[in-house]
C-alpha cells in the first residue's frame, strides 16, 4: 500500500473531476452537476482551497476550506 497523499488541487484535470463526481454521488442519490468549469472556478478562487486525499493512486476523499 502506498502512503496516503493529501494535496491541494491547483489545476484542472479530468481525473479530478471524475473523482469528485464519484465522491459527490456517495453523499446522496440526487444528481450532482460538477464539471471542469466548476473545478476551474474553485481553483481560481483565492478564498477556497480544495484538497484531495489519494491512496494507491485513487482519490478517496476531499476537503474544501474557505477563508
């Protein structure tokens, strides 16, 4: 098992969007609209910081901090 990696998302990648959509779908049965544009908005915002948790190359969690 690889070590757990926690990192701030600073760029838009399709794999990040797909992972976030998968995580959001676990929260409820409602459809969540999360796109590259949504992620771009978060990455560009100076007061929002999105972190992803990665284990064995797969995203397993996320955290958003707002200041």
